[in-house]
C-alpha cells in the first residue's frame, strides 16, 4: 500500500513476496552459468550492468534465477512504473492476445490504436487539438518528431542541449551528447544537428538563473545557427542519461517563449520523465510549459514496447499520407497494455505516489549527503532522483566510486542505476507502486554503502 492514498489492491502479483532476500552470492551459480552461455550467443556490444538473470519481477522487487529477491530502484530504466507484470496490464494483454496479435495499423487498423491516441490527446500538456502517431521506441519517436518538425516548418536545423540523450539510431546519436559508449566509432552522423549550452546548476562556473541560462542558450542558437533556420529545439525537461539534471527554475518557460517568437517548434523529450514519473503526468507540467510536440515511451505501456509522438494537430497533419508509420508501430498488445497503464495511473493516483516517494526519499538522501562527502548534490523530482558523486572537496566527477556504489548495492540486494555525462551519478527510479517500507530498506542499504556505516535513520 502506498502511504497517503486509498488501499492499492491490484499492483503486483499476489504470490510474489515484496521483500529483499539473498540466497546466494551475487551473481549466483545459475546466473553465472547463464552468463557463460550468453558469451557464446549474444554480441559483446550488448552489455548489462549486472550479470544477474531475472526469473520474475513485480511491484518493487526483481527475483533472479537463483532465488535472490532485489529491491528494484531502476524499473527497467523507468519502464515498469506501474510494476512489472502488473495484474491489470497482464489481464489486458492476455485478452488482446486471444483476439489478435498483429495486423499492422497501416494495412487494417484497429480501435486500440485510436484509443491510445485519444488518451494521449487528453493526458499530454495543453488543451489544444492534438494528433499522435505510435511507434516502437523512444529513439524512433524522436526521429519522427524531427521529421514532422522539418516538414511542418520547411526548416532544416535541429538544436539540442549539452548533456542530452535522445537515442542510439544514426540521427539520435547525432542528437546525443555523450560519445562513449553511445557514439564512438559509429559515425558519420546525420547533419544539421547543433548542440548548445543548457542549464546544469551544479556545474555552472557562475550561478545562472533559469532566464539567464535560457538567454545564453538562445543567443548561441541565433549566433551559430540562425533562428530562422531552426525547425525544432529538442529538450528533455529533466535530462536523463546526462545525469538527471534539473534545469534552473524558469529555464524551460523562457525557451518556450523564445520558440514561440521565432517560429521554432519546441519538442519535449519526455521519454524518461513521462507518465507520472516526476510527480506530474509530464515533467513539463511542473512549470506549465506546453510543447508543440512531445515524444513518449518507457513508462507508457507497463513494460511492453510502445512509443509515441503527440503534437498540435496542424503540425502533425503537415506530413503527407504515408509519410509516417512502421510495421510494428502501435502493436495491439502494446496498445492494450498502455490503456491499462493509463487506467492504473488514474485509479491509483500514481502521480501522487511519485510525490510521496519523493517525500520519503528526499529527506533521507539529503541527510545522507551531509554525512557522505562524495555526494556533491541530491536532485530530482518525484520518483526520479539522483546523487552526483565527486572526489570530496572538489567537483571532479568520480565514476569509479559511482560504479562501486551500484555494484555493492546489488550485492546487498538493491538495484540502482548509474548515469551522467561523466558516469558519476547514481539514479533512483523505483516503481511508483513500491511499498514504502521496502523503499526505506533500500535507502538504508544505499546509506550503508556510501558511508560505510549501518544506517540508524528512523522511519519517516
């Protein structure tokens, strides 16, 4: 049960205990054997943070093939926000499987695709008329948003921010800031993509307000690209892989105002921040920003592959018939899962659940930061929280310490993720349905790993 809300009765498989339990060393013998098999079958370029192989997952836990039960503070990178194998999602997908698994919406359409698009029109920021397309992944959504923006404006240039992450396809690699492991050796990349400074408050040489940081951003665009050449400014409202960077207040609204004045389309990449993750349905909602286009994926469908671009009707409809689509885009099973996910978010107030997770976790993390000199900053919103780690007394990123923390947390039964341009950020993305006692236990482990002292924090 999530505190502060009505009883939540349909959030995880009833036969899956919500507990941390270590039966073997991590990784255990069965995971180790599977990892040996993997080396002979899976390409080396596909890496995994932890060589632990999953057998079941649900609610706030992941259980491996050796029977170890881990507290999940990753949600498959913000995908299983309603929990993995959420019963409502399982029922919806099972019913759809019995009807049909695929026809291709471009050949013989079906109602579920239309229902998801109708829901996205209601849920995304702004009350203007909207249209959507459904695709398979966040990167594909971003690529389509660029296509749409270029077609609608007749302009070629796309502008992105420093520390941005937008995907691994050729175009989205060009839009992504971090070279290793995402870009190194894979060029040449798509052209007419320009990178400009954003807002990273911890690492500003001189503190800047949101308005000042936005003025620097837009001045750089005007000088180096030319506003009249820009089709779209693509922005993560909270940067994900770049380090869970929360821009200074006022940064996003100032960018939105500039885009409106210049005829530039503002594209909000809400792939990681969307669907209640930050304590609002979308991160843009925190400052009342209404983008022209929004890209969506990850938490949209309870773990099934689905993504979308939603935007102003006139912009979306600027593309000629047949110009958008894909064989698997809006697969009926994923659409069924998405509709069940939207219902869960509404029925169980999962935006409120994200805020309650923040209320439990943030005081603990801030107290931890006061006692752990390697923690330079605690930041984030809702259930999207992070600690940036540095060498004590400096702002020099400490990627080795960050990797150690993630590794030792896993060995103690807690899964955390890392991120950041410098590889020095521990990120916490618990399922929105996690039980708070389980969350507190995970924070105790993180505290112990970072300080070397068993946590004595009392329950909050």
